[in-house]
């Protein structure tokens, strides 16, 4: 009896990842990220799902039959939404990027791609409006979280505000190491949960009195047996639903749009401490002092975990 002939992936529905597009998309992303990077998987899943809705509405039920024409039409529709003021420029770029990444992995080639520059302007990397952060309001929100059994959520907000870290960095920070380094040197190194694996001993954050208080709170609510804010038996998905989602909602109730605003405000304060000048987003005349400007940009880029000085402008103008 002969062997059953194996069907090649390009001959199977959705390139062999599953019969339905949604199921295939989830399988593909899980394979791409080795069943990890939950937040990255969810981000691509949500973004690409918009494209799925688009080509389904045009009669396509299998990724194998998605053409460059579908991608171009989708890109044009997003351009219209951007021009009508319904979508932010950065989000449109992110949606284009997810189409490119996911289609490349589905097809195992780069034949279907969206070239963003054909449809929308380049992303703006210069902060043009200073964020509004009212520390008394933030502290009140944190107190409410703490009293509601959401102390870890409050700790995350304070770590982002007073250490300038990203959400994931706040969640995964080795708080025991931070506490030891703060006591010994007055600085902490940001090494855990960094974006794209950008770990560097040079990224050291000075521990101010406010930062020390934030660290002490984080240590007080850290789950038993864990070095960070996530319990040993807790998945990131569960942690996100239980802690991060309520955090975001409560911050919005207090006029804080997102956690990046807290990080940005920290960078503005850092620039001003390093240079003695107002950040350019607050005072354009600061752009005239090139020497101090460069010093401030370098400090912000280092604290933010970026290698490029130009990225500092996204935070401080």
C-alpha cells in the first residue's frame, strides 16, 4: 500500500494554517512568535483582522486568493479614513505594516505589500503638543486603584511616570534588582521587557524621591515568589485582563489618555534637568542652543532605550 501523497501548503486552505481565516491567522502568529510575545501576537491579530474583514466583504474567504489588488484597495480605503479624520496617521502606518508582515509569512514571499508612502505622509516623529499630566490627579487615581485591590495597576502607572519606562518594562522589571541598585548607586538599569531586545547597561535611570516612592509601592504589591509584578502562575493574558485593562480605563477617567503620556512627561522633565532649558515642545527657542539641545536629546534617547538621537524629538519636540 503506497504512502498517502502529502498536500503542499500552497494547495491547502490558508496555506495550510487552518480552514477558516481567523483560525489560520491565530495559528500563523503563534508559530511566528513561538507561542510567546502575547501582546505582539494580539496586536498583529487585531490589525490584520481589519484587512480580513475587508477582503471577506469582497468575496474572499481564503488568504491564498488575496491579491495585490485587494491590498491596494484596502490601503486606499484607509487613506480615505485618515483624510476624513477618522484614523490617526500612526495607526494607518501600523495597519499597513501588519498587512506586510502577516502576508509575507502566509505566502513565504514578499509579492503582496503595501507601500505606505504611496498613500499617506510619513509618520511624524516630533512631539508637537506637550502632554498634560496632573500629578495630584494621577496620585488620586493610584490611590483608588490601591484601595480597589488594583495596587499593581497603580504601581505600573507610577513606574511609567517616574522611571520613564514602557508598559512591558514596568510589568517585567526585576524589582528586587532595582531596589538593590537604587540603594547602592542611586540608579537602576532597565534590562527586562525591553523593546526588540534592546538591553543595555548604559540605560540607567536616576532614582529621584518620587521614583523611590514608586519603587517602594511596586515592591509592596509584588506577588509572592515573583521578582516582578506578574505572579509566577499568572499568564500575561490573564494579567492584562485583570490589571492592565482596568488601569487604562481608570487613567482615562482622570484625563490621562494612555501610559505613553506618562513616559513622555518623564522625558520632558529629564530634558529640562539635563539642560536647564524648557523642552522644545514647550519653548521653541530651546532649538537655538545646539550644544545643550544635543545633550538633552542624548539623555532622552538613552533613557528611552533608543540608539537614535532623532527619536528623542518624538518625546520632547
